[in-house]
C-alpha cells in the first residue's frame, strides 16, 4: 500500500471515547480475553472453570492455530501426498510447503480484515494493545486495590491464583502481542476492497476476534517452524508429521530447549534502575540521537501539565502537531528534537509503507508494542501512557 491517508470518522471517534475510559462485561475485548484464559485453563489443568469463564470455553490459541494449519494442508491437497511416507523432503522443500500454507492463511487474514472498517479495527487493536500492557504490568502484583473496570477485575482474578499453574505469562501475553502486531501491520499496509456496494460489518465480536487471532497465530507457528529447520537432523526431519487435526508436528525435542529456558528463568526479575538498564538507555540515546528520559519525564507529569491528555484512558487522541509542540514546550526542548522523539514512536511511517515486511523482527517502527503511536489524517492516536511507559 502507498502511504495513503487514514481518516477517523465520527462513529469511530465516538466508539473510541466511549471505550477508552474503561470496559464493562459486555465489551468484546473483555469477552475475548476471557475466551483466551478459559481455553488455557481447560487445556492445561483439571480444574473446573468458574461460571463466568465456562461459557467462553474454546480450544487454546495454539490448538486453534494447529487446526487451521491442518485444514489448509487439507484444502491444498498436501495430505493426499501422505508426506513424508511417499517421499522425503529436504529443508528447502519443507520450507516451500510451509510458505505455500502461509500464503493461503495470510489471504484469509486479509479477507477477514476487509470485512471491517479499517480505522475502527486499528482503534480496537490499539485498545487491546493497552489492555495487554496493563495486564503485563500488574500481573502477580497487588498494585490494583480498587476495580475501575472489568479489566481490573480480570487482573485481580489472575492474581488470586498462581498464574504459572495455567500458563507462563510471558508466553501467554507474548503470543497475543505478536498476533496483534501482525494484524495491525496488515491493517496499515493491506489493499482494501474499493467496492462501494460492499457493506462493512460495524464491529467485531469476540468469536470473530478469536478466529482472527487463531489465523494470526498460525502464521507465528509457521514462521517458528521455518526458524528451526536449520537445526533439524536428517532423522528428525523424517519424523515431521502432517495431519489435518494437528497441522505440522515437529519432534518434541526441537522445542524442549525453549521450554527449559522459560521454566528456568520464570522467576528472574529485572530491577528498574539496574546498571544494565542504564547501559541500554545510553545506547538508545546514542543510536536515536535523543534521550529516552525526555519521554519518561513527559509521561510522568500530570494531565494538568500536558495538552495531550492520557489519564486513565486506554487510548488517547490528539491533533497531529499538538503532541510535538506540547512535548517541546513541556520539556523545554526544540521542536525538531520533539519531532524526532515522536517519529521514533510512530508505527506507520513512510519507510514502513515502502518496505512491506513478512517478519515482525526488525526496526521498532514496524512493531505496535515498540511504536504505539499511529498517524491519522488530522490526529495522532496512542495507546494509554504509550503502553504504560513501554513496560510489557
């Protein structure tokens, strides 16, 4: 897609203002998170789900993704070949097969996204991004004393149990964040149908959101398979299975080391203010030509001292030039310096459009959780507190 203008219509702005202050139990994002949580509990424990969660029970995101991969293998007639019994594939052959399935699933993601208004979906995914950041920040803490909305309630429910019993939060939230980044990238760069007769669905419900994230996670799964191919021994390559129910199944040893790492490091804590953090901050200042501390100070002042209101909203919006000028005046820096800081926080910059990416690993301006600002025609939209000071 060329760098075309994305506009915020009145209905989308109204939805954002209504939703950004908090969530009730009827909000589709809240229901979506209940679905993800319920699926993790039901697949990883013998515990009964509370009534609130049981009605949202679905297969886990990983199971859903495997089923999608298997379904597409079947639709593309690969299963009829009875791989690998019929013949042995080299690493390049397996990669070609995976890329073929990947292309088919990406098409389904784009078709799903085209059913909805682009600006609405960007706002919806930005809201979800802030919610995920908030959960990450407050998980396994007692910081939330008073429930402001259903997300606070959900966090307190998580914190009443040992979350590691059900899932490692880094894996659980990391999966959702990576899926979300892929979806947002597609929203910003995909070509949309230009059919005036095509009626858009006004909003996405939690079932459709779960299906969309299942498609997205299947892409993450396929990419991880390609990444491990160089480490496969010949015998292990022959043990790869292709099924409709489970998709592409690699020998268990392949992912054992990652599981071991997660298990051994789950209790490690990085202390803010540690010397390692200081080194990283100095490096960022050297590379980016601006100090990250400027942004930290700007976000730390109260709303009364800023024109760009953040407060407790999950998503905030400001005129495009207001944020730059307010940052410059508030922190007593030049407009050019403020502009440089904002550009480093903006997701949909010109380079992003020119170089459509297949992998999410790369420059921060191509990743939602590293660059939470999105440019619209007259506005800049950001997730709450720039994803809570970037802690996620």
